[in-house]
C-alpha cells in the first residue's frame, strides 16, 4: 500500500482516528510520518492534541489538493503553520485564514457558529427574553401598520412578561 500523502513510498505507519461515528484511516510512509511528528523509530509520538485534531484530518486533503496557499499580510504566517500548530500569529490572521478557521471549527464542533451552553435554571428566562423580543418586533410591525388594537394587546403581553407574570 502506498503512502496517502506523497504517493511514492510504501506505507509503514497506519493511523486510525475515530471522530463520532466516523473513522478516518491514514496510511503514511516513514518519511511523511516523521514530517508530521509520528515516528516508528521511537516510542514517542511528538504530537499535541491540537495537531492531531487539525493536522491528521488534513493529510488526505493535502495529498489530493496540494498545499493551499495563503499568508497573513501583517505577520507573514502561512496556512501550513496554522494547520500544524493550531495557533495564529496576530489578530489579522483571523481575517486572512477565516475559511480555514471555519473549516476546522466545523469539523471539531459540528457547527460553524458556537452556540454555547446554558444552565437548565436559565432556560425559562431565555425563553421569556426570546418571547419578549418577538413581541417587540410584532409591536413595531403593528404600530407601523397603524393597527393600534393589536399593538395594545401586544404591549400588554410585553408588560406582563416584564412584571414577571410569564406568558
């Protein structure tokens, strides 16, 4: 079996990474494995968790697409450095590597936007806030359409939420 990264030498190192229900198998020659920080010669694998999560998944893409170009105009950091370390050099790197950051974030978290977690005790409060915002939008629409009767009913619902009466 040939190395999946270079395609030239025989693969001697086989890495399997399981992410959720999916499994990714990567077969590397000794030279490519050594370049990526995996070596058969020593008992030590010189990879951080960040490198594993960001780097190994990109091995197949690098082999198929070639190295992507891109450089931060401020600090000069290149895409391959970001992929290797998982760190950015300066604040402008976020704009320079936005598509790469989105891809890595989506792969790691399953979504492009971070939603965060909310304690169970605050869920009802969040729902009240969302209801209040929805009602404010409806109030604005009713007033702009000069539907004052509906606006008055919506205003009363907003006051009820603000006074702690719920819906």
